[in-house]
C-alpha cells in the first residue's frame, strides 16, 4: 500500500507528463483516467442549470464503469464519483440512455454485461434529483439468453445498447440494438429478416415490467445502409429547426460498428409506436472513426451532440495505456433541420466564448500562420469565390489537408499523406448548392474538427514532429480570422 506522500508525488509526476504531451486535447472532452476504450458518451441530460454526462471507461480495478461529469456549457467539465460500477451481477457497464421524470428523478437504462456464466441484459437505475448516487433495480428489465440476444415467443430479439428512454402518454419506450443478433445471422441468405440495421422496441407502464412491442423501425430498402450494418447506440427525438422550435421531423441517430455514426430522418407514428425513416445520411463518411453519438436538449430547445472519436490508429489497447490518456470526444455540435430537409451540423455556439487573441488575415495562394495547437481558423467565403480554400497541417513525417471546394460543393479531410501512423483516407461530404459562408477549422492537440455549409468532418491525427499550419486560397483572395482557444479540462 502506497503512502499518502507517494500518492502525492505520483500525482505531480502524472500532471507534468500530461502537461508536456502536446497531442493530448485541452478543450475537447476526454476520459480523465484509465482506459477510454470504448468511451461511449451515455445518458446525457440537463437539470437545474447543469448538463450531466455519463461515459464508459475500463477501470484497472475491475471492468467497464460509467464515469459521471457535469458542465454548465458542455465545454468545462467537473467530475463526480462514478455513477455505475460492476457489482455481484454486472460484469461491466455498457451503453445506455436516460429519461428525466417530471419530479426531477433521472432514470437510466443500460446494458449490463454478464458475470459468472450469466448472459447479462438490460437494467434500470434511478437517482434522486441530486444525481450523485444511483440505485439499480434488482432484476433485469430484459434478460439476455446469450450475449446481446433475448427470446420472445421462441424467436430471437436484439437485446443490447438501450436508447434514451422516451415516453408516449403513460408508456415508457426503450429501443434495443441488434448487433449481436445480426452477427448470429450475418450473411445468412436464408434469413433476410436478420440482415442490416433495425432496432427492437420494449415498452413499460412502471419501469419494472417490460414487454416486447416489435421492431421500432426497418431499414430503408434503397438509398441507405447495406446488410452488413447494425444499429447500436440509438438515440431518438424530435429534430428542432435552427431556432430550437419543433420542425415536425424526427431524428434517429445510431452507429453501425463497421461504418460509424449515421442517422435517419422521418416520421413517428404515436399510435403504433413505430418510426418511419424517409431519409438516411452519414456523419462518419469514410470509415467508423466517428462513433457512439449522445445528444442532449439545451434549455433553449437546441439538440447538442457529442461523439466518441476512435483515434485513427489501430486498436492497440497497450499503446493506449502507455499513452496515458484516451477516449476523446468531437467538439460539441448542434443538430437541426436545414432548408433542404436534411440534417444541419454546426459547432456548438458556446464554443465562441473560448476564443481569445483574434488575428485578421488575408490569403491568396499559401500562407503560414503561427498558431498554437489549441486554435481556430475561420475563412469568410463570399458567394463570388470559386475555388478551393483550406488548411494544411504539415510536418516532416507527412501532411493532412482540410478543403472547402466551392466548385464541387464539397468539404474534404485528407489523411492519405499523414505519415507512418493512422488511417489513410480522404473523407468527403457534399455541401450541396448552399453557400458555405465560412469554413471553420478547430485544432486541439491531435484533434481537428472542420465545419462548412452545415456539414462537419473530424478526425484525430498523429504527426510525429513539430507541426506547421498553412492556410491557402486557390481562385481568389479570402479574408478571415484566427483565434487561440482557451483550455477547459485540466492540464
């Protein structure tokens, strides 16, 4: 057993190591300790002036836990004691969602991994309005017959990753994900009903007795996903317009493990409790680097989203432990319905409060900017500009490029020349015929977020040497601003 003096010295050594690590983000949320892999954000809600966020991490003491953080603005975080930890029946705490009762109680549904031969299942936990301690219900809401699969009337049903709970009248509703069931029948042409993404719906009148209602939605036959994709980490809510008013369109966010974060827009039939998807889109475009979305409604009606960012390196848990930190989230984003009937993605407007030391610039061709790793670059793009504008981050080991192309109407993020580490991809999202108005690029250690025309791309990059930031404009002269961004989360 170490002495208090040894613990204090170790804490100082850790703080110094963290401070010197230039790749560690300073204003993006990150799991503060142990192994954030997975690091799904979960059960985010707003109450009494504070946002509450639960997050998965793997504790060296036992298994997967839910950490608990609070914030006034989704940027500055304070950490509470862990909300949920393994016990005599939970082998680990996996993904889940939350519902806030009218009396202020918070109700969580989560996927409890099995222990000592148990297949686990879905459990419920509740907290009084202090939200500092959580009490688990004794029994499973839905028990698994095998990992991530239950059985109803002799038929297998998906039983993993419960969504945010929502209520229709007096009925509680809970979606469950289908990955483990899809894996049982993956590629089995004799069972087309078990291919692709869907979610299961369970309902309850009292949060204790749950019954199977049926599938909550079926995948679009065309213009959407393919049969290899699952539905996990679902989140369902009405989508606001840009001013926070109800748009009349419903949003279903989810991941597939092989393609990452995506969404459906559609209608909700309150009589049958079914979601009817009309349009599909992807937030992770090239691969699964953007993962596990979680959303909260702000007091003024906006939807704010956080996603876990897989780190663009191979999944090497030993490397993550040696690095000393992991589990980074994308910059908080606002989601709304745009004028074309699609999903608009913007930086959380509160992020502007982190800016300081603004500098104006003008660029034709290329120009190097002397910026710290924590910064933001904003290009002002007039309607008359026809060409390419963007940011290059370069070092001796390689280069990445973020580009807004107003001729092709696309935003791209290119890591194909990013050195010896990382995924070599060019990720491109179509902006459409809208005017981009601006390109905003946020840098924070290893994280880069880019926003233009209501679209967003984000990745982690690892260039080994000292980096240079080069801005460019091809096709004319552009004006803009750069800002230093204040750190928000510890060292």
